[in-house]
């Protein structure tokens, strides 16, 4: 049997070299993601803040990131997405080194606001770079490569950060800064051919993004299932440990299942579904994600819970690369960063509201009610996403010839 038949990433062959370089940079950057997962512990244990004040500081960081995403996406369209990625990585490294120098509450709040302003641009800018560099018919695989790099990095960063936090919280900032700096240097030292810089049509612009009904519709369609998805890092832990009596290590092991599936299967899965229309692919992904979380209402054994994780992970692997490709598809080339900024903003809204809503339902009505409501909410997304129209990527290419 040939290695090529076993290689789960063989479908990435032929992607532009720059996509691989960007993926390596994103991997290095995310492998050092240590500050945010341990920020609440740093603020409470190292800086002595009350949990409510620490929560407010983190909420402020999230709010700034949320509102900043579309704006900075548009700035990247004007300035150049590659420049934006490099500038974000380098300035983030500087700010991360400075944050531990502040001790007063107001100074810490100000530092976190600045950190949000300089670190957030890398997300929409990198996604816009992926969409510009990849041929339209291979965007889903390209976004899968980007997610592969991010997930591999995130599997390292928080784990290593846990050990460093036991030694020194300040070391988290130093290592995070070092990896941001290294990722930026990779994009500077290794030749990177920037994609064509697109400009608005002469004598005007393509119209405000918020006036695009397709953009507004897809953001609203994704929000319910994203609210459901972000239960995995909040209420799911409480439900498994407090309600079902599982050990915390079992919950941690489920993340390993999720990451392993993404690493081994996502690229191939997006190749198999690449010819699906956007609406069909996104609705299928949302349906599987919804069913995975809704099934927790009936799951009682560790094996049953692991199977629910497999189901919603398959949905995640189909939904997110396809949704990224769809945002790139509906956006004018000169405003792609702005559109993808709204995409990342949808994630920010769900990340902020999902855990809060989920824990409120869990505390008042219990886990079974929570997961049934998650199922109903996710089905709203399934119905809305199934109504999305749009040609298949291959048809787009053919029409352009």
C-alpha cells in the first residue's frame, strides 16, 4: 500500500507555497497561545483582582475584539493583508512583553484594550490572505489547512502554558510574545509573494458591507449554531463533571478526540465535499454539530459522550471551512478582509454570549433542557443555511473563463 493512499493531507498537494508558509506562521503563533487561556488566573492570583473584576477585564478585551474585527478587516483591504498580518504579529509581541509591567486596575484594562487592538487584526487578515492565494475551487481545502495549523498550535500552547503558569505567570507573556515575533519573522525572512492588491472601482466603492443582504443573512444564520458550538468550552464541562460525575481528565480527553479528528480528517473531508453547493454543505455541517450537542441530553456513559464529540466535530470540520469560503465568495475582492472580519465577529458574539446563556439555562433548568434547547437553536441555523444560494466553486471558475 502506498503512503499516498494513507496520507490524510494528500489533498493539500499543489496548494500555493505561500499558503504553506502562512500555515507555518499561524502554527508557530498559536503554539505560543498561552496568555488568554490563563488570563483570569493571572489577574486573580498574580495581580490579586477579585474574580468579578477579572471577568470584567476579559469581557472588555472580548468587546474590543468584537467591534474591531470588521474595521481592521477593512483596513487590511486598503493597506494589504500581508502587511496587516506582519504588523499585528510584531506589535502583539511588543505589547505582550509590556502587559506584566502594569499593576493598577485601570492600567491593566488599558493594556488589555491595546492588546486586543493589535492582536485581533491577524485573524481576518490571515483568512483574507488564504482566500486571495487559493484558487476558488480549492478554497475549502485551503481554509482546512489554515484550521489544521491553528488546531495543531492550540493543542500545544495551552498545555505548555499550564506547566509554565506553575513556575511564573509572567513567563506566559514572554513565550507568547516570542512566538508572535518568530511567526512575524518567518513571513519577513522567507520570500512571500503577496497576492494582487485589489482596489475599489474608480469613482466609488462597492457599497457598505452592512448593505449586503447576503452578508447580513449568513451572519444571522450562523449565530444560533455558533452559540451551540461554544458550549463545548463552558457548559459541557460543568455538565460532564457536576451532572454526570465524570473526572475532569475525561473532559480534557475529549479535546484530544476533537483535535485528532481535525488533524486526520478535515482536509480529506473538505475535498470530498468541495463540489457541494455552499448551502448544502453548511446546512449539513450545522446539522451534525447540532445533533452532536443535542445528543448530550441522552448520553450517560463516557463512550456515548465521546460519540457525541465525534458527531459535532465532523459537523465543525464541514461547516467552518465552507463558511469561510462562502464569505470569501460573496465578498468583493477589494473588501474581502472586511467581510471576513464580520465572520470573525460572529464567532466573537457567540463566544461571548454562548457560555453565559448556556450556564444560565443549566443552573435554572438542568442539562437535559439545555441540550434540547441547543438542538432547537441549531435547527434554526440548519433551516436558514439550507436556503443559502450560490454556485459551486467549480462553476464559479468555469463562468470566469
